[in-house]
């Protein structure tokens, strides 16, 4: 099964849900129909390169 890319709008929504509302990875995955592992990896990568929610 191919991996689908996450578009920038969905990334912004994930960051907003994580930092503004304080949702857990599980709650975000239920809202965005994305696996918790994908959310964890994405947030870890964005943190490693220094991207904050204000830059998106």
C-alpha cells in the first residue's frame, strides 16, 4: 500500500491541535484520520529542524 503525503494544511491543523488545544496523539489521529505513529514522526521531524507552529 503506498504512503500518502500529508499536505501542508493538514500539518498546520495537527500542530494547532497539539499546541493550542493540547490534544494527545490519539485524539489528533481521530480528528485527522491519521495514525498516531505518523503524527509522532511528523512532530518529531518538525521539532528537529526547528519548525514551530508560528512558522507554518
